[in-house]
């Protein structure tokens, strides 16, 4: 138990399946306009991927936030819809190269207490991949600032699956088991950017 009274746990895909109702309720609060059925189906697919992990934060059993992710496969579509091509050595995937942080959500009334950072650190702690990647909306100023503060760097923009007119920033960070030199970052000016996490 954390001094704040929040309990943090790291779950496998099988363990996370038991929390789906809580995840869906949190999702509905954080993203009221999202297609929640589609998001639940997507989570169900992700949970079955080897290496999937879900970090949860609960207060008295009440889910206040979670983070989820999984390793990218060599055949991943993660790099497919970039608005500007990146060098092949940056986008080539092999087993053990990249962990994708696919979700990081904290209920609005629980933000600004460091919960997003705790979930972020918990899900990435002990990962054996060389690097991690995440996408964030360009206008999600809080998320963008948090990720930059946690050592992430923008490397590209990608179109969203649901709406090709919408874009998200693609961020990368070296994981603790690797060194910063293992992760090539294009030299680009960072743009001022914002999410629903801390």
C-alpha cells in the first residue's frame, strides 16, 4: 500500500480480464465520447498478446487509474500511418525491441497526485525491451508535458485508425535496462503540446 492509501498492482492479461467492468467504467468517465465497445474489444485483443501488462491504481478497491501495454511484434502496424517517413532503423521491430504503452488514464478527481507517474513507472519497471513508445494527442498539453518530463521525445506524427484526418504524436523513450544511446531520436524541434493522466 502506497502512503497515499492507493494500492498499485501489476497484472497479466489473464488477471486484467477480471477488471474489465472497472476499466470500462473508468474509460467512460475519462473519454465520454469514445466508442467504448470498440475500446473494450481492442483491450480484449491486447490482453491475449504475449508480454501484455496492466498496472492499476485502486483506493479502497475503487479503480482510480490504469496503464496498459504490450511489446510490438515485428509485423506491427504501429509505424504504418506516419505523416512523414522515419528511417527504417528507427521503425524496424524485432522481438524485445519496443514496448507500446497503449493506455494511461486517471480519473479527473484523482489527477495531480502523482498517480499517472506511479502507473507509468510501474508498468515500465523491469521491462526487458530496449525502448518504449506511446502516442498522445498534440493538443493534450498535460500529457505532453508529463511525458516530456518523464524523458519521452516526439519522433513523428501518425494518423489515427478511426479517423485519418486526426493525428497523434508518436513518442519514444529508452527503457532503464538500455542506455540512451540505444534509442536513436531524430533531431527535431519539439513542438509545444497535452492527456488524461496525471
